[in-house]
C-alpha cells in the first residue's frame, strides 16, 4: 500500500493520478476536505481508502495505523501541509508542517517504507545563497516567512536525525496546473489570470519596486503539476536516491511571459495593467527564483519538463475551459 497525504491537493491528486496511470490503486489518501470543493479532485481517481488528516494522525499517535493498512506499506508520499505563505499562526504551522511530518517519517521508518515529503523552495529565502539543494547548506538558509521556516525546521530535524541518507525531501518551486481551484488566494497566476481575463479581458500584474527589474519582469521557476508529479514518483522508483532535491524546470520565466501565454491560450490580445505591490509583502517579495536541477538529474531523472507555453495551453484548453479535473474522461 502507498499512503499519499495531501492526496486531494494540487500535487497530491496529480501523484495519485500518476499512480493510477501505472495501474496502482492500493492507495490510502489522507487529506482535510473541510468546506472546500477539494473533494472534486478525488472523484475521478482510484484508491482503496480515505482518511481525514486528524483521524490519520490519531492512528499514528495510538499505534493502530498498521491495522488499517491494506497490505505491507511500500511508501508514504507526504504532501499534506499548510501551504499558505501568508499564514501568520506559527503554532498552527509547526503542528501541521513539522510535528505531523515528524510522526509520519518515524512511522515510515518503523515500517521499513519509503518516505518522500514536500519541503519547499520557500526555505531559500531571498535567494542570496542561491538555490542549491546541497544539504550542507541547510543550516545557512534563512526563510522569509513562517511557512518556509516550518518546512526548514523539518529539513533540519531530518538532517540532525541522520534520516537524509534514506528519505527524500522535495523543494517544489512554483507549481501550477489542474486541481488547484480549492487553493483560494494561493492559486497560481494562471488560474487567477484565466478568471480575471474571462471577466474583464485584462490582467493586473504587480509593478516592480526595484530599479533592476522592469514591471512584470520579476521571474520564477514555474513547473507544471504533471512534471512535478513525475519527478515525485521518480523517487518511488529509485530507492537508492536520498536527500533534498529541487523540483523545478531549472529555468526562469517572467510574469509577463506567463501572462502572454495565458492570453495566447485563450486566443485573446495581451492587455496588462501594472499595479502597486501591497506594502505588506514588498520587503519579503522574491524577484528571482530558479531551481538548480543537476542533482535530480544525477539520480537518473531524464524527462524534459514541458515548456511554459505548452503547459499553460494544456492547462487552460484541456482543463480550465472545459472545467475538468485530472483523470476526467
């Protein structure tokens, strides 16, 4: 059996979909559906069992999770976390992103199962130390928000426990694609832009507040969720690989280029308005992120990532316009 926590989320549902494409259905999905429409991401997928996050954690705490499993545990792909970079409740983030991860990792070790978990590119902070996934640099990183710090805490704990020689931590960059509708303000610009352009024919982007970047020329390493899922499942196949790995395209694209790709996918002329960035995020705003991907390539991952334009087109034309989810016929 494979457990996928956060299995109804953006990356989690893509991972479950990827497992289904391999003919794997002996999966336990763990998530917190709450009042969201996230359940719709699960509807087309095939899995054996579902547990709410609190129930799953209770079984971890009282030692009864093994009785709930359907067969030997092969792996835990731990993607369940609070992923809101704007979350201010530090105690909540510690419980969800550190303590919960620690329990899941120790259970996987006890069961002799593979443990693959979501770290975050947010741990790199402002990027002044670069974006290298070399574990020897972990203690030097300074995240710029509490979300990034909660992820950093678990990376450091795993290192201190000597677990980075057997488990895999994945630092996802700007992941976008189908099944992100439930994320609210944390949705990608592609999804937000599609809605905004559909309503007004125009798109608002933040102005630059640095002289070395023109408006809309701030850059990110955007990675399509299908590529992110493929990179994740690579480590299910390659059990010899361990440590921290970046999950990104290894190249940058500006917000302007992303916006242009959205307009083109919608067959509309480009119409962008630049607005002031809120004061509340100016001091922590990242102007440049780019994954170093040599390390994951050295583990044998050879697939090329989809270009930004091709991925945005696939997302908009095959999912957003027809209102479909991954796995829908």
